[in-house]
């Protein structure tokens, strides 16, 4: 009886494994179909700056008819890649969560190595500073990460990223909540995120998300309209230098 019961359990476990593998394959295929259309990819790319936009704003930016943009956004919504925020009569589209932007950034990294003809390189302003969903990416972000590690504000190893007491003091000084960060129960304070233009890590997580909001609110950076690019201001250069001892390139 015990042997028969063990065999039944093993058979059930194998069926469950096969089912999960089949579902995973179907999910990848479904995702591939969603991302196989250039218009949908352009729409997602427009949302990578972490902001929410109306159909009117998105169709003008992507260069397609409003009805076309609406149709593709509906498919992205059904696929779980975007979400809707309603405000009065307006409906705003945004990426569903940070994992979507991470997926797109990872695909960009893989795409850079594919043997396809490219019409242009990464725009200079995007390569220098841009938003990666809810944190800063680009040359300045990678340099800032290197500086924080060299100065002892963070410790980075194979186990992850740890904010030191010195780092906590610096971020707390500008109002970043380093003790009770947003979504701290489900999101790490700090983690590495591979920068697709620099091919080296910058920092992501709850604290960098708060930091991006701070630097935009305090005009350290200016967001460019309908773009992920961020323009560093003189105020920002001074802020980086006086707060963190970082001389932005």
C-alpha cells in the first residue's frame, strides 16, 4: 500500500511538473506575441520613464492613429503589461509594475548583441541620464553607484547591496526615508540593475525610487517631454557634490 501510494504521489508530481512547464512555455509564447509588434514595443518604450500618459499623448508620440494606439494598448492591458489609472474623465496608461521595465531593459541588452542592422546608436542624452522606470540609469547613475561604493556608502557583493550607516545619513539628509521605504515589505532597499547602455550596474530598489522622485522635485534633473532622458541642472551638480561628494561627469 505504501509503495502504491508513493507511486501515485510521484505520478501526480510529474504531471504537475509537466503542467507547470507547459504553462511557462505558453506564457513565454504569449509574451513573445505581445512584443512582436513594433507599435506595441514603441508604446511600452514611451512608458519606460515611469509616467502615465493618455491615448492622445501616446498616439502622437508613437506616430500612429489614436484608434490604432487604443487597440494595441488594449492588448497590452489584457496581457498584464500595462495598467490604467482613471482621473476624472481621463484614462492614463502606465507600465503595470517595475518587472515590466526590467524585462524590456533586459531585452534591449540582448538585442544589442544581435546581428541586425542599426540605423543609430543610443541617443547621447539617453545614454548620459534617463529614467529606468522609477530610478536613474545611464552614465551618471553608473558613476554615482561606483562613487557610493568607493566612498563606503554602499557595499556591493554577490549577495546584494547593503546601505551603510554613512549612506543612510546622506540619503536621510535629503529626506529619503531609509527606515520605512515604500513597499519595503515586498521590495529591497537596494539592488543592482544592469544598465543596458553602459553594460555595468546602477542601483535600483525602494531607495533609488525615492531618490529619483526627490531629484525631479528639487530640480536636480529636468524630465524631457515624452522621453526617458533626464537633463542634469547646475543645481543637481551642486547637490550631488555637496550631499554625496560626487562630481557628476
